[in-house]
């Protein structure tokens, strides 16, 4: 009898063994599965440069991680509101913030009660792009060169309003630098993002704007506004016919960046894994093409290189910001 049941017994034993293997593997697979979803917080309205970077990277990152990636726009206070909220994120949540120098360098230097400390409350994850600033004018303004604009501003100080995408942003600070260098009285007007600023510039409600190159370049190329100068040390590969500020006669140069930050509450190993994944996304030729098609310069950076870049940038700009005496 036992001999006749041996095949059944063996099959039953094999089934038990397989069940045991599955029971052992299931918790391991669950532990290695990506958390879902990943939220990328952007401190500006949709349509601006930072938002566009978040969406390009987020789409690729979601495919790489196998988890949904949601871009969460939280405009307000020039990006500081988003930083204040992300700072308090529980360790169990998957959240990254994409931020620029206005939030992580300038604001902590000029606001007395900033609500967050960039070095204590955040961990740099990955530097993903660099950009120049563009000074552009409404088509209603009859000037075609920077020196003509400065002459017009001196002659019309009550109308010489300069729009920027956010109060306390780097374009805001750069606008003050332009005024100081050119010895022109400027009234800087902060908007709630690049899209409303662009609408008012095209409509003639504000005569001058300073924003990132990628935001205004398509409108310049379509003849709807005029970029008079770009802030790079050399001419932009996206707009080789537009002079730098130095070439246009004003000794100014500046650049900005977008970098992913994790809240300090995030486990270190998770932040490191995200840094590696974002770097791989930025190495992807299709990602690089999308950045360049959008008029933005992609950057491939390790987490250590990102930390070093931020340290050098702050060392360069902190004295400039403090010397300006700018107060919100």
C-alpha cells in the first residue's frame, strides 16, 4: 500500500516545499518592492522652469522605480511654503522637493524667520540642470538693445517695473543687481510663477521681465517678446544670437540650478537609492534630449558632487546677497 502511494506522497511533499519557498520569498519581495507613490513637491505654479524639470524627471523616474511619481505644486512665499511643509514630512512617506537657489541659498540669508534650515532639515540628492537668466521686454516697449532699455528706464522711472516669477527668487535678486550695476531705479514686482508673469509681459501690463531662459525663449523665437540679454558667462547654445550682459555693456553674470532634496527625516539608504536612480535617469539620452528641447541644460551628478556644488555656490553667492542689503 505504501509503495502504491509513494508518487502521491512525493507530489504532496513537493507542493509543501514549494509553498514553503513562496512563503519565504514573499516577505523579501515585499520588502524590496518600491514604496508607492513618490511625491515631488515644487514650490511654484505649473508651467515654470522648476515645474517642467520635475515633470521630465518624474516621468522617467516613475518608470525606473516601478512606482507612480506625482508632481505636487505648492506655490506660495517664493517656494518657501513648500520647503516648510516638506521639512515636516514623516520618515514613512516618499517625498522629494525640487528646489532652486532662491529657496535653498537666498531665502535663508534674507528672511529672519525662514521656517527651515537648508542644511539641517534637508539632504541634497541630485543636481539635475543649470540655467541662465533672461531679461526680456514687452513688444509694446520700443527698445531693441540693453543700453536703449536702460536709457528708457532712466527717463521713465515711474514705469520701469521689472516682473519676476516670485518675490525673493533669484531672478528678483538678479533684477536688483541689474538696477544697481546700471544705476537705474527699479521696482521689482513678484508674481506667483512664470506663467502669470509671461501673460502680463505679453499683454503689456509689465514692460520688463527677468526669468529663466527656457521660459521666455520660445516666445522670443516666435517674435512675441524680445530678449535683450542673457546672464551666462558665454552665449547660450540655445540662443547664440542673443548677447550676454557683459557683451551688452553691463558687467554681470549669474546662473541658477534645480536640485532634488530629501527631507532629513528620510532614511539615508532611501535617499541614496533615489540619488542613484535620478542620476541614471539624467544619463538617459532621451531625458537629455527633452531637457535640450525645452531649452535647459541637463546635468548628471552624483550625490557627493551635488553636495560639493551647493557648498561652492553658497560660498560664491552668500557675500553678494548680504552685501546687497536686500530686505524682503
